């Protein structure tokens, strides 16, 4: 858990991908549609360093290749932490 970073990981079930696309949206109940990043073949993780404090984000990942892309993964949602309040 972090205020400024969300770490994603997935299983690489493809044997012939060129890479993976990660899409994201911000807010509760949103549908991920904006391309956040593309990573290379055999990647199984990505760190989103563009998040802001106290927000909710949803992500989907798919394998890409010239002939055809895979279906997107299920949606994964994560929240960034609010700063700690001194006691």
C-alpha cells in the first residue's frame, strides 16, 4: 500500500505475445479504457507511478501481437493511501 504507487502483477499465459497493454481508469465503478502503458513480451508486472493520493484506480491487462490481441483480464481495483494524520 502506498500513496503514490500501485504495483500490478499478472500471469503470462501467452507463449507468442509481443507485449502487454495496461489500461486504467480513475474513480469508483469506472471502466478501464485509457491506455496507461505498454510493456514487453514476458513481462508480469508494472508499477503505476502516476497515481495521486487518496484515489481509486481500476486496471485491465491484455497480451498483444500483430495478428490478434488477447481479451482483457478481469478488472483489478486498488486505492492509494491517504497521508497519515498525526496523533
